[in-house]
């Protein structure tokens, strides 16, 4: 399970970072969640791989449940924000400009959809 967090967290991280980040407040939270969950899952995995779980008297089942529950809540919030960014695809980038440049280009729109999923 922890390895899947590293793989999918890295994919989200790469996809969001590969766009021009038109709405930094929304996509900044998505990046924060992806990077933080990625780092914490590596720490959690290291605790078990190096045997520290046997040395510390913690209910690891409960800790695992809390970690995955909190990660689910944060990733779901990040999904909503990334989907909101994707849904604003057709809005103009500059409201006072004469050119009709959209917030996300076609390529960035596809990347944003993949990051949302």
C-alpha cells in the first residue's frame, strides 16, 4: 500500500508540476498534499522496513488507519481543487486583453484531467 502512495503521489506531483499552474492557490494545495503524503509514506515505510515498529510501543494498526484516513481526506480535497481548476479551462487568462487565450491550453487541460484522476 505504501509503495502505491509513492508511485501515484509521484505521478500527481509530476503532472501538476508540468502545467503552467494558472491558479497557484488551488494547485499549490494539490502539490502540498502530494509531496507531504509522499514524504510521510516514505517515513512510514522506513519505520517498518528498518524494524523500528518493533521497538516503539505504538498501536500500528490504529496509526495506519489514521494515516490512511487523513491521507484520503486530504487527497479528496486536492482532487476537488484540481477538478475545479480543470473545469475553468474555457475562462480567458486575461480579462482585459483582446486575445482569447484560455487558462489552460489543450495539452495542459489533458494533463490536468490526468492529475485529477
